[in-house]
């Protein structure tokens, strides 16, 4: 069986490989049907193990699975076997060939990175908290490559028509980058003083703004909505008991 996945459309070197799984092509039962590789969502362990086995057949090595904590930690090379105790991190960087980096998402933004020479790759998990804290900036810094030489792909995440947030989220981003205001629009009627109670947030735009601010201009992808596309994607906001998609990258 071959897991169903998306191959990013971006102009990377021929030795760089990347995929994002969808919810199809696995063995998990509802509500995790069917390709759920996440072990922390109360899916049957045997099903998760089989889904990971199916995925592993198409990879050069076991991925570096992470315990994602919505922070800015970046796991790099030399960690050894992390299948039993994944490191607490929300991004992974690899400088060596055949080392697979992976993040799991179900509405948060998965971000894949490589340099134009194909010598370093990375994957980051960017929910709004990690994004605001600087997980993308931390990942770029850990790649030890000039930002202008980095290429980025934004995977499927909750879209701007569905991602409703409170005013504190908007204030957090705008306080760091004034341009971030363009990524928000009012979602509900205002209060008596005219201030919106909720905002619709474009997480793809926020990622592009923050990457551009550190010199990363070649950014591709975005636009696939996990919330609205129940056929292909898990969505935590649509159903709290759900699986996760995996976004993976490696180089020869």
C-alpha cells in the first residue's frame, strides 16, 4: 500500500525530496481514518505503527519524530535513535544525506526548507504560538545558511476563511511586525466601542511576512485549507479527536 501524499511544487535541487501525507492510504479507523502517523492522539498503537511502517518503505531512513510543544526548539543531527523518546522540539534540521526530518500537523502550518545547493534541509511546525515566538526564524538560524539562499514550502494548514482568533493574537503579531496587520480581518460584529471581538487570520501571510523580514524571499505553497477539505486533511478545529498529517524532507 502506498500512502496518499502531496509532492511540493517548488524549484529545489534534484537531490532534495519532500512530501506531505494526506489522511488517505492507511489502516486507522474513524475518527483517525485512515493514514494517521501520530502516536499522541489516542489512535490504536498498532494502527499508528502500521501507518509508520507503510511510510518508512518510501524513505531512506526512519524520520526524526518530535514531541512538538508549540515552541521554538530545533533538533539537529547526532541525536541517535529517537523513536522511543522523541526530543521536545518544533523543528528539525539535517545536514547529512538520508536523514529525514518530519513535523505533524492538523491545522497548524507545516513549513519545509532547503538551501539552493541541496546541502541542508529542515522542517518546522508553526502553529500561531510557535510562529509568534519565532520558530521559523530559529529554524533558518539553525540551517547556518544565508537566508537569501533558502527555499521554503508552506504546506496545508487552516485557511484564512476558517482560522478565527482573538484580538490578543492579532496584537501579538502586529506588535512584532506592523505589516502583519494585513493578515487579519474582522470575523464578527464589533463591540460597543467598535473593536472586533474575533479576527480571521491568514497564517500563510504571517509566515511569508516573518520570513521576508529575515531575508527569506523564495517561499512557495500555501492555500490548501485543512479545515474545509475533510476528504484529504485532518483538522483539529473541525474535530478535536482526529489524526495528523506528516510533512517530511530529506536529501540524497
